[in-house]
C-alpha cells in the first residue's frame, strides 16, 4: 500500500510543478477549448484568465498534498 502512496505523492509533485511551470501561452489554447466544450461558445480573456488562475491554484494544492503525503510516509506511513 505504501508503494501506491509513494506513486501518488510523486505524481502529485510532478503534476503540480507542471501546472505552475507551463507558460500562459501554452495553456491558453487548451483552456479555451475546455471552455468551448463546457458550453461557453465565445470565451473572453477574462474567462481564460480566471481558468488559468484556477489551474495555478490546483498546482499549489498538488504540491501541498504531495508534501503532506511524503511527510506521512517518511514518518512511518499511514498504517
């Protein structure tokens, strides 16, 4: 079970770094496509900026979750 938690911790770390490191120019087209699929046929720059901010927050949450899970695993594990 600890191996699964280590995998999740490493994945969350890498995903958080990816979300924070990708520039806006790379994420904007993807976010625009997502907004169009969700029903917003003409997303504005404000909508894209709000979604980008949400992705950056997700990156911070992933890094924090990875840190907490790593700390738990290093101090003896969950079980």
